[in-house]
């Protein structure tokens, strides 16, 4: 991780941060069952962390606020990938600084593959295309305005970067393209579709493939969420991936994201499978524990501001629980580390069709109660918490975050609610 500069706008150098480059980081691709390890080198002049968003792993490897990396230090996380194929991502998570560090450019994709996912278009950069969507507030000299608390939601930008490119186009050479859409923005939600209103197939949500492809023409993605779609193209045509005006709040604004130009002759792709995965949807047992969370306009969850030394929830390893979250304030969303969930309902009604897959982040507009069927990871560690939080990064930094530990089932009551001061693994 280092700071340098990037030329997004012709003739202008924008100060940026990047990982193995000047802006964003490399796409990592691994298979279910792989063991992975990293040497993360912090060559910044300040402390940061690197969190694996969407990954099931031991808490000490999670890269959250407790795995701080001081300037000049090296962190060597490792784990075995034990979860279905998904488009996950990584980004810093230093408490109070996440918004700024992500905004400056520290983020990247981590693709997990398995037998199911490789039955879809999988030639990276050819018919398997990442689309990391970020909005920036750009000053006339090309630098980013760094006012993280500009609106009640945080910073909303006036320019869009896709994979760190301003005003991009993509030439496609095959009749089907799989896009891995990642909302890597601080606060903005995108109401995605195509300028010509063509339909597309949703094949995967944050945390894994859907049972079968779902035909859509719009898809809302709030910060931190991912979706994989498959789109069909005819030779010689052009369209634009577009973000349509939404309801206001974090769904405001309208943007062209990527122009797509199909070559005059296209390689014919194979038919989309009818069944994408046999992985059962996440559900909860009859007597599942229910935990309730309240989000308002305050920088807190359940009235409590994030405290690095307080354990808010204790969850038995491998538990399946109902998390019920009510938002009576600004637009928020909710992300849980080391977990995957399905959205049971929103205001007691079935969620929108694009939110019915396996997820780890869910949009909760003001005035909404959402119930999640959550499946937690299974590495117990009573001393190192995972996070749950609003993924509007300014909200998260301001205190809209809580901590939970995963423990050996039956040992819940032995966990102390306070972590010893200074218990931060380096
Ligand atoms: Cu994308 Cu707790 O993070
Ligand atoms: Cu995360
Ligand atoms: Cu929020």
C-alpha cells in the first residue's frame, strides 16, 4: 500500500493511494479449498488495515480495526477458502479512517471460483469483466476533494471512475459478458441498468450464486454490495451501463458508467445454465435466536457508538440467527463480517427480486425494517471481534458499527463484555 498519483484526467495528476500500483489493487482469484497467504506491506506514512470483505476467516485474519498495520509494517494473513464462489473485495478498515483510505484508492477485487462459477463466462478481462464503481468529488486541478462528511450520508461525488478509469469504454468480443459489479463508493447507491433498457440476468449476489438466473432490467447496489450479471450482445451494437435516477437519499443522481461497444463479429457464448448452483439458500431453525438492531440519525447502533473495547454481541460458532434491523434515520445499509445471509423480508414483505440471493451487505432505506437469516463463520476466538456496521463509510467511521465475537457453542456466558485495553493484534 503506497501513495503516489494517477492521471485520470488528461494532463492532470491526482494524488492517490494504491496497492501494487497507483490506484486500486490487483484482482485476486482463488478457488474454493485453496490456502491463500499474503504479505501486505504498509508503505504509507500512516496506519491502515486491510479487510477481506465477504470472506469467512479467523477474526485475526479479518483485517478489521483491530489488525492495525503501522506505517512501514508488514502483515501476513493466511487462511483456507471455505465458502462458495463469490465476488468479494478488500479495503482498509482503520476505525475513523476507512472512508478516506478507500476514497484515496485502496480497494481491490477478490474472486472466489468453484465448479459452479466457472460454468459461467470466466475469461477474466475477455468475457468476465470487473466493474468497480466509485464516485469522486473532483477539483479543477484534478485532485479529489476529501470532505468525508459533506452530506448526512458522507461524500457524494460528481465524477465516476470505473476500475479507476474516467469515462471508460469496453469492446466486447463474445455474445455474452459477465460483469462483476462492485459498489466501491463511500455513500452513493446506483440504480443500474442499460441506456437502451435491455434486460440482463442476475446470476450472483454478494456472497454467492443464485439458484437460477433472474431476468432484470434494473438493479440497485448500495455501498459495499456486489452483483454478477450476464448480458447478451449482438454484433456491432453499442449501449451504456447507466445509473438511473433513484428515490433521492443515497440513490440520487444519474450517470453513464461504461460505454459498451460490441465488435462486428462476436464469438458465440454457450447457453446460460438453468441451474447455477445447488447450494441451498440460507435459512434459520424454528427457534433461531433473534437479535434486534436500531439505526437512526445518530452515529450509533442500538444507541451505542462504536467502542473498540466493547463486545456487543457473542455468537456461537456456525450459528444461524435472525438479525432484525430497523432504520428510522438517514438511508443506511448493513454489513456483517464473517457471515452470509438471505434477506427474509423488508417491512414484512418479500425483498426485491435482486436481493434474494446470498448476501453480506443489505440496503436499508429510511423507514425500513429488514430481517436477515444469517449464517456465521465457525472459527471461535473470544478475544478478537468481527464488525457489523453501516457501509456508508462516513457513518461507519462516525460510530455506526458494533463488534461481535464468535465463540465455542456453550461458552457464550464466559465472554467478558470488555476487551482488555490495548488489545490490538499487530
Ligand atoms: Cu467492506 Cu467492515 O467492511
Ligand atoms: Cu466486511
Ligand atoms: Cu449509514
